[in-house]
């Protein structure tokens, strides 16, 4: 099933269950593992009659854990389940994305990214991006036998109250030697 891609209906179903997974990741998993057709039957007298067919995307537990999804995803009978366009998406793309975003997500207390010297820093605090920033500060000093060292960070940003007025908020922490200053 090389170069297979999920249909629009299938992607909508998958995104509803797993909103953190991108379309290209789902298509990479489809190309790597394919789909298994599952017939749902009901007994009719001495025979069994097929009443519908579902599809399963089955992957190793290590991959499903890394992506934060079930290792067997049962999909109902969706019209035009997959098609074959020109582009190819690999499992490596899906796992790279999972590692870079999902695996790291929530593990960092504070992330500050700066594209260049004139850009506004992107600040992620406890897994959520801080917007409407006014000031971002970070001061860290190493601890030695004769010096306690420590950490101070502060982020000033605007939020809006319940009636729509801007309110200045400050996230600030002082740790170790900086807490006593």
C-alpha cells in the first residue's frame, strides 16, 4: 500500500480522536503499516452474514506510546478510505514530529526561543505559550562551594479581564541564592 493516503473523511475521523496528530503523520503510519479489513458479522440461521466492514490501523506499541495514540485504531466504514497521490510521507517524518513536539511537550518548565536579535522571544511556560509579552528576563548563576548561585526568571505580559480591560501580569520565580536576595 505504498503512497496511500487517507481520504478527507478518514482524516476528519482520526483528527477528532487524536487532535495532536497531523495528517502527514497519519499518512506516514498508513504507508508503513497499512490497513487491515475487519468484517463485522451477525449470525443468520446456520450462517454468518457480513453486516459491515471496518478497517484497523495496527502499529507496534512503542510507536503508539511515542505518539500518544492507541496501537489499534478501528475506523468505521468510511467512504473512500484512502487514495494514492504522488507524494510519499514516511514513518520517520511521523516519529520525528512526535519526538520533537509530543514527547517533549509538558516536560519543560520554561522555554525561550529567539530567532534572531531583533525578533520577539517565543516563551512557553508550563506547556502554554505566553502572548502579549512586555518583558522577558532570565538570570542564572552556577553554584559552587563558596557561592550558592541560583535562578531568576520573569515574564511580564498582558491579559484581559472579564470585561475586556488589559491587565498586566507577571510570572516571576527566584530559586536558591536568588531567593534570598
